[in-house]
C-alpha cells in the first residue's frame, strides 16, 4: 500500500494479513510443508487453450434449446470453480452472459457453436 499516512482501516488490513501469514507459517511448520513456487512452462499454459482439440457445446444438434445449453454451461462453470479453475469458470460465465444478453433477447434455439475447453462433461 502506498500512502502518506497509515489509516486505521489500513492498519487493520495489515494486522489481519500478518495474523493470517503467521497462522499459515505455523500450520506449514507443524505439518512439515515447505512452500514452493509453481513451476509450469509458458508453453504448457498455451497448449491448454487450443480450441481445435476441444468439443463444442450443442455439437450435432443446431436446433438445441438455448436453456439446455446454458444449463450445461452453468454446470461446467460451477465445476470449474469448485476445482479452482477460476479462469475457465470466468470464460464460461462470459460466454453464458453473451448468449443471454443479445439486444433482441436470447434466441429460442441455440445455433451458435461455442467451444468448450476441457473435453467431456464431468
């Protein structure tokens, strides 16, 4: 934080951060955990985003009901969030919003093909 003076609310935030840090360090020490940075090559991150290898929502049934497609996407979004894949969950959320938010209202059937990132529905 950058400021000329430390306000009461800033001090409370700093104190809370220090309290949580101390608690985490104590837990790590008790359980023999040595924190390490995540080591993942940038190439690995980029490969996950190749759209050609991913299945498509509504594939094979262009007249599929939009509500069913959105329901399936919401399930996948919640699953991704539960598995701590927040970026994927946010991407699916944005797709859902774009389907729901057309200026003329949502279409009655789903005809647009939307790429799903991680294989089959779990």
